[in-house]
C-alpha cells in the first residue's frame, strides 16, 4: 500500500536521494559515487526546486516513508538536461527505492504526473533512460514515450499529451 502526494519543500532532501537512485548502474558494476549528484550536469535536476513550472509527486508507504518520486522540470537550450527536447517541454525524472520497484508505484507516479501536466495544458514531456534499464524503458513506452535521439549513453524519449 502507498499513497501519492505532491512534492513539498520538505521533500527536497528526498529528491536529492532519488536523483542518486535514478543513476542507472548495470548489475555487477560498482556503485556511482554519491558526490556525482553535486556535479552541475546532475545537480540541476534538484537545485533550486520550487521554481516556476516545477511539478512533482512523492510515493509514500503505509508507514509514512517516502519511497519514490517523479518530477517534471523545464530546461533551456543553454542549460539542457539529458532528455531535453524543447524549452516548452519539461523533462521527467523518476526514481524508486530499490526494494519498492516492480510494485506498480512507478506506474501510479506516472499517472499522477501526466494527469497534472495535461491539466496544466502541457503539450508533452521528455526523459532520458539508459538503454540497459529495460524495466524503466518498458514503463515509459507503455505511456506512449517514443525514442527521439541518443545523448551519450542515454536514450531521449518524448510523449505528447
């Protein structure tokens, strides 16, 4: 059992945790240093959270602990995220604690975010995913995301709402 609620200012430390969790590491490889999320190319996903257009949800378990998050944030051509498509299309970021994956929480978070984006008149949403992260890629495709490019080691996908 879990509930989905909007991100609040108090969730920002958890969003930093989820940014780290979102870094895909193939089975058998050493974990990435936690300090990596402080690099500007990654920190931009959480730094200054709450600016105009930021939107997100947190999944909370029955004990009241946050177990996953989904966010949408706008970037510009000059400050692109890995899944950047256009200035008017926000980039999605999502992560779950490892022991909560495969339980329908990611799907529930996607439904909440897409519903809110549509309610706000947003035309589409983009993301980046490592091609080796098959469960995430499957989830995204089930919501209509299609591949539109490759940046480094990640596939850029977009869904038009």
